C-alpha cells in the first residue's frame, strides 16, 4: 500500500495585538483542517500552545502563529486560503508554505506549482526549490512582507526515508500499542517531561505531538516497506538529540532542514559516520529566515538485489 | 517548460523463423508507433536493421527483435499490446519493458504499475525495481519465457541529468544546426563510420540514430535547464567511449544500466573521479539477462543557493 508520507507544511505568523490565535474557538480550527480534508483526533495544551493531533499529521497553535503539517492527499493550501479569507491579510506578518518532493506525485490532487498559483491570487510572494530536481528537494514559498523572527525562533525538520527492517517489523506489527512505540522511540531520552499525545493508526502508522513550555516535537510515521518515511520536527536544539531518531530508525537517507539554526556545523558533526553528506543548500530568504537543506544517505558498499514488485 | 525526457523502453525478441520483423511493411511500424502517440520522422537502414527516428525518440527493427524507446507523455505500452494483438504471442521469445522513475509523474497518463497491469491481461511476467524509491530507480518487467541471449547481445544505457550550463547554452540556442550539434557531441570520435540520422526540434531538443554493421547508438536530448536530461543507448562496448558523453555533457548525475555486459569494473574505472558511485544493483533475471543499475553523482563541496522558481 503506497502512501505519500511526506508533508505539506504551513507556518503563518500574525500580529497578536490584532488577532490572538489562541482565542479563536476550536470550531474555527476544525473548519480550517476540514478544508484540507483532515480532522482533529485529540488535543493537548499548555500555557503557550494548543497542539492538535490530526487524522493526517498535526496543527500547533500559539498566540501569534500556527503550524499546520499535513500528509497524504490533503490539500493544505485550501486551509491557508480559508484562513486568509476569514481573517484577511492585514494581521498576517509572514506566511511560509513548504512541500517536499513527492515520490507518488501522480496520486496528489495538486502540485506545489498549482498551490502557489492558487495562493498568488490572494497574496504575493516568492518560491524556491532547495535541492536538485533529480534528487531530494524541498519547495518553499513565502510572502513578500518584511519580518524579523525572534532569537528563539528556530526550527529543525528531520525527514527520514527507507527505515531499517527491524523498525518496519515493530512499526507494522498488528495491534501494536502506544506503550511499545513510546519505548521504541526512546521518548524518555528524547523528550523527558513533555506532555505527549499520540495515536496508532489502523493497520499501521503512528503520530505524536509533544509539548513542554515553548517547545514542541511532532513525529509522523509511515512504516510500510514500499514507501517508508518518518517526519520529525521540533523547535528544541537538535544538536544533543539528533542521534536518537537516527539510531532508532536507521534510515537509508534523510533530509535535514533548519530555520535560523546557529549551530549547523555542530549538528552535522553529530550525524553518524555511516552517512554521506550529499548536498547542502542555504538561503537567506526575504521572509527573515536563513533556511538550510542538507541531504544525507547511508553509503552501501555491497551490490543490492533488485526489488521484486508484487503489487499487480 | 517541463518535459519528462526519461523514456519508456521495450525490447521484443521473436523467433525469426516464424516472423521476420524486417519483412513487415513500414505501414505496420507507423501504426505501431501511432498507438503510443508518436510518428516516424525519418529512416536509415543497413543490412542488419532499420532505424526510425520518431517524434518522441526511436524505433530500431532487426530481423528477430525490435527496440522501441519513447519519451514525454507517450504510452509505449499500447504499442506493445498492439504488437501482441496483431502477431500473437507464439513467436515472441522475450519481451522486456522498462521505465525510469519520473520527476513529473503527475503529467504522465499512466504509471509503470498501470502499464504492467495492462500487459498482464495478455501475457504473464515479473516486475522489478532497480534502486530505492527515494533515489534514482528503474522499473523492469519481463515475460515468463526462458530465453538465452547470444554472446554478442549486450546493451548499455547512460541516462544523464542536470547537464552543465555551457551545454544548455549550446543546446537551447535558437536555430541551432545539426552540424554544430554533431561537432559538439564529438560524433567523429564517438561513432566514426556510422550512418547518422538526426533531428533538431523546435524550440529545442535533439535526437540521433546511428548504425554501423550490427551496432547502433541512439541519443535523445532534453536540454532545458528546468528538466535537463540526456539518454544515450548503444550495443557497442562502452568502455573506450563512456568518457566522451560524460565530458561533453558534464552531468550532475547519471544512471548506467547494462544488460549482459562482461566488463562493468573496467567501465566504472573509466568514470571520472569527480563522480561518486552511490548505488549498485544487479540481478540475474529470468529473461536470460544479467542487468546492472548504478547511480553516480558529482560531489559538490560548496553550499548551493536555493533555486528561485519563476514559472507562476
């Protein structure tokens, strides 16, 4: 069963003196995620944010910004358009829309290019591709408004492909439990003290939101061998922790995307030696963020056998 | 202008005591290529084969086999089905159908999986993927019939991506001439003594068929920067020559696919040091061929800038 795990993502920042996003009622967010064909499964909150676990990924809402990540065949762009139609553009300080290159793009209702065309009918901006067409790459659109993020505003995305056979076994086991998966993911080491909200999908798949003070982590797992993928995104400093997911999932390859990280060399120094750093792209964008994209893959000396396809 | 240069390919081998393919009239081949939405532009012949240059790539016809390569949005599978419907399966000794992973698969009318499903209604076989889903890969289907190729039956496919800026300049120049391109491709060194048939497309794009005795070469060039791609396929020994196209096009990456080559180590030794050998896949398939797939990319130390997208 092919599933496009890789996500569309939106971060929308508002002037909270004009609109406090946390004061919008839950019905609004329900409607917003419905626009892209997702539903809210559960919610956790702390003094800083509300974290919604969705049928397809996650929504985090802070006073002055929200982060929406949706996978599969969802049309995240429609949620953005809905927000802009409902609340106007005046309070919007910045809007960043990202989309990973897809491996089953023929299953998608739209392309990144379609999405940006739709958005540009309402609001102007610029679009970039990080990485080459014939390799891993990530598309990013931002609006043309000057914005200066705070010093604390950093994001790390770790997008892992081709996870190890043992992981696939654990993650696709029938009737797998949250407890086993939390343990498998080493959450006690990764996020001690975080409030956790997670969900095991049928027949497999796992999503997690976790928050502590200003920090969040979200993990989404597509474990099937034919299209295995794991996304991991956080705003805590990943230098001390990047090894944990890499050791748990032992991916064949991964992308590391950062926004305003000031410790890329230290971060890359933590990546196990088995990985080759294939590609680095960096841009200081007009939206106020310095964005980096790096692709790593595990070098395999041996000659592989072809993969026999059975899905006919 | 995005164009999916990468091709679908079919090699169909018959028992020439039952059907001599060269005795089929040109109307038949015209109809066969029309089935996949291609047309014949021109033809060259020698005592061994007829080589047709198509509006989308090439058709080579020998007494006992034909090779059809088509790019863009053509549906090569329909040409295969047409052949089987017209001439039956009894004379067919082997049939191999290949398809490269596409970068704009949302523009394709079918997927490899759709194609194989269609073919399997008529004739049974097995399908493989050479390479990982999230990297360059090539799909191959062959029918379930025992077949033993001759010792001379070897094929080399060199599929090049992301060609150098100077190449793009030469290859996309308005009103570019065959003479300039033949010189640029170093055809005098590459294929001395071959009969050549080539075509310069509007606004750009170039195709070449060349034959000499039992040997053939076919080159198809999609030069536009947004999706540059060059395919190069031959049955002459590539060891002495692989450097010529690699030095002409200086691709950012390439796939090398071989059928029954007995000199892979010597071939790989000729690849310039600038390229990293990322992936090797090898299979001894039930169709009688040992097929290898290797992916190489040029390692770039520097950090790249993001690519600004203007197509909105």
